[in-house]
């Protein structure tokens, strides 16, 4: 692999320019979970697909729902429709999604970590790579394609607890009681995740993103050991094989740890959740990397003047530097489409 993106995205794509180090005004725009239940066309495809995992592993359907928000809103980037838990599924763990409750896995123990099946992971994830290839062929040339994975710690939290947990207590207890076993789990997820990302690049992804949705559950040395360090290893592996592909990290809830995260991982951009103070982001983080975020998804639900003020404040504070406009977390199902249209129009005209 020569490190060049396999897609045909234009070099002057707005998102790629920001990730390469050039501020763009108005900033490029996309939204986390932009393909989702707030769109009636997504709900129609989802109803046809069967289970959620069936949708993730159907290249035609997954490509279609990825393209839907691009057709509606003309975002500067499309993000592959998939889920962070396809990696443990590909490692041989049982993963299912319960309607209204979220993912369910068989909780893993030390023996289960040793039994993870790494041999067949590329074959099991082949439908995802086919989806990426379809997308790169069907997307407009001006639209960047983002591939992604879950960060090892966040993926591990679901594998240990068997489901989502607000404070990640089961995982923190596991790591404290048996750090050697937890290290082995993290190591295996680092290897699998790096390979997964590089295969997405080979299929046509222009940008990669690593979601550490539960990084905020960690503090101090644990944040470095379980969040920043594993992500740094993934970035290092990706850069060695594909040095031309930018990486965005999103350690949600990291707060003051964001500066340490940036310096340790060397990501090209960092996603900010809505709790990150804009002045802190401007003064301490933006000199180090591009910033992505950080509108509160609830403000997008409310819309109107509240939305306008929040958009303008982000643009005024961060817009003169490297900024990718986004939400501070994923768009929620109750978001009115008209509010997304209003957001796009306001960002596009620069407030």
C-alpha cells in the first residue's frame, strides 16, 4: 500500500484541505449519525433489512443509507454506515441488537479473550469492504468518504459488560482486577482495528475516524493506558502503511485530557463533544490539530434562534482556524429535517 487514498475524491475537497492543515471558510460540514432514523428513507431501508447487523453487512443497503444524507444535504463527507461492534462479531463473539435497548453480547472473560478467532476476521468483514468500494464509486468526486472503527477501550466495554453501561464499572473492575487479561484484549483489538481500517483504505476510504465513545469513563493513567496509547498504536500502524490518509480521533468526554490525547496519538483532527469549552479548544487544541464539532445534538432538535446562536458561536470562536463543523455526538432520531437544512444553510453562509 502506497499510502494514497484509493478513492477518487478531489484533492481540493474542503474536508481534505482542513485535514491537510489549511483553514477553510466556511468550514466543511458533516454530522455524526447523519444516516439514521430521523430520515424517512433510512427507516424504509431499515425495515427491509431485517436485523441491524443484516443492514450493516448488506453492501447494497449499507451503501444506500450512507448516500441518503449526501443526496439530501450535500455534506462534504459521507461516513460508512456500519457499527463499531462488527469487529468483535468478526472475532467470533455473538453480537445482536435488541430494538429499543441496544447491543447485547456474551460477556467475555480471560478464557474468551484467548479464544478470539483472528484468522477469519478479514473474510467476515468482507461485506464492509464491498460497501466502501461501492460508495467510493457512487459518491460525487467532491465528497470525501470516511471509514471508521471503535477504539479498543470502547469496544472492550461492550465485550466485557455485554451491553452499554453509563459508568463502565464492569470494564473498569475487570481492568483493575486482571490488567494482564485486559491488556491482551486491548492488544487484540488494536491489531484487528488497524487491519480493519487499512482494508477500508484499500477499498476506497479517504479519511479514517476512531470513536472512543467511553473515553470519559477513564481518568489519569488509565486514560493514557487504555484510551490514548492503544489509539496511538493504531495511528502508528495506519501511518506506516498508508501515510497519506488522515485520521480523526473522537475521545468523547475526555475534557482536559484532550490536549494529552492529541500530543500522544498524533491524530490529524480531534472530535469535540458539546461539553468542551470553545475558548479552551481554540487556545489549547486548535494549534495542535484540526477540530471537529461540537454542536449539542439537543440544540439541533430545538432549532430556531437557539440553533442559530449556537452555530454562530462555534463559527466565531473556531472558524478562523482549522475546523470541521459537526455535532458533539450523533444526531438523534427526533431531529426535524428542517432543522438540519437550517444548520447546513447557516454554516454554508458562514453564520
